[in-house]
C-alpha cells in the first residue's frame, strides 16, 4: 500500500529494529556520544573508544522492539535530567483534559528538545498518550539525528524547501498529516506556537502556524471555526527558572541588534540541544490550558486566544521578577499578584550569572527572563488577572 506521509512521519513499530541496527553502526553517532561522555580522550583515540560506546549503547537498547520500548528508554533519561538538572518539576491543568481524546498541544518554545520532552513526560505520568512531535528539518543535520527523532514519535516540518510553491505544498502535506494523526489515527500532537525559540522571552503565536493547520479544511463542508474546534487545540505554557542557553541567546540577540544579522556556526543547534539538556534549569513548571472552542473569525483570533492562555498560565519564577527589576531599576514595584515564593536560585547567584556575561550582552540575557513579567503586566492592563500556578 502507498504511504503518502513516509517522508515526514515517525517510524512505526515494525521499522524500529532496522533503525536501531543502523544507529549502532553509525560512526558519527558513536563518536558524538563518546565526545560528550569522554571529551578529549574520545577525540584522540576514536578507534579505541568507539567499540566500547557501541557495546554500551547496545546494552541500553537491548530488548527494544517497538516505539513504546524506545520511549521507555527515553523516559529513563528524562527522569535523570529532571533529577540532575532541575530543582523540581511540577504540572498543572492536565486533570481537566479528557484522557481519551487526542489533543493538539500548542506550546510556547524556549528549548529545542526539553519543551516537548517535559510535555511528554507530564502526559505520560498522568495517563495520557505521548505525543507526535513536530520538528523542523533544519535541526536534522545528520541522518542519525533524524533517526533518533523519528524513533521518538517526531515528524518532520520541511522548512528548507527551495521555492514558495514547494513551501506551500509542504505546508499542505504537513497539515493533512496532522489532521490524519488526530482524527483517524487518534494520536495527539505537540507543535510549537512559532518557528524557532522565543529567545527574547516573548511568547507569541505565529498566525502562519494556524494558517498551516487550516490547509486541511474542506472549505465546501467545514467552516474555519469548525476546523479549530475539531482540532482540539490546547495551549501549553512551559516556564524554566533558569535557561541553560540564556548566554547563547543573549549573544545572538546582541549581534542581530548591532550588526543586523546573525549566521549560525556549524552544529550550533546541536550545541544548543546539548546545553539545554545538560544545563541547570532550576524549577520547571508545565501548565496545560483549556481547549479552544467557539467562534473564531480567522487565524489572528486563534493566535490571540493561544497567546492569552500561554501568558496567563506562565508560572513566573523569582528569576523573572529579579530580571525585570534589574532592567527597570531596583526601585520598580512588582504587583503583589505576581510575586512568588523563593526559588532555587538566590538573588546573588542570579546576579552573578548575568554579570558573568559580557556587559553588552547582559540586557539581552535579562530580557529572556524579564519579558515574561512584561507580558503578565500587559495582560493585567487588559483587565484580566494572571492565573496562579
């Protein structure tokens, strides 16, 4: 039978053993793992280290025959990340969602890998299905990266197409796949609210994402609002007390501001992924919103409601408030409704973290934390109090 989505869909159970065999034979993957684990020794003696890494990886994957088995291996590593790199992991809102329905979770985007990983872990822990994860092909720089992602239920968003016509076709193809996943295969979806991370800490939904989702609509039989209601869009707001990549983001934003452009170094996204996984995150909170229902007059209205929920649900940490005061001046008054209990990072440690960066980059690093407060204040100004977490 034809498989119209074979080019973008996650791997299926029957494909897993062959993909794992391919990964265990991939020298680039083995060398990458060795370099992360052993550093200079692996780079100087790759031929000696590689067999040991292959044996260790094979041991970790022993008995994995399907996607669920692979996800249970990944679950172990996510729990290790939570234990080693967070000061606490909390979740809200999931008890209000029907476990039997596949939802389309649309999340703010702060970290390449950990955003969907933490969402997935929260869902699994609460008895929900794990999600199929949208990932841009710009991140799949190596075949082994693509294999690993697709083993973990990732599907590919083609961004690196050559022409406008090809981009339109790829977007329609993606839209149809998401609709098939939700309504025929009953598989939930995770997708970011925008292309690329919100490096400046401003969480805003790109209406283009909603327009892409709407491409699956039959305009003769289904209204735009009927489509949105059928998709079951649930906003998700993820808040990190500390951003492991804050310095990298600050450098990029500074260069964009001062030079007008920024060219990523080779494998910079891979470095961001590694730092996002291994870096200290402080407390992490994942808040699930309520499904979008009702009448919407277009993509902008849908994006506005997603933004309202994500900002309202966002769990401010003391680091957010301290960064806002550091930018506004220490005399700035923080509304009582926005204050939080002490976090895991002291004020002195947070200030030292920021001051360790070049002086010209510090305002940009602070903005990655402070803009969440500014968004809350704008919501309050619109006469809607922020939700507590």
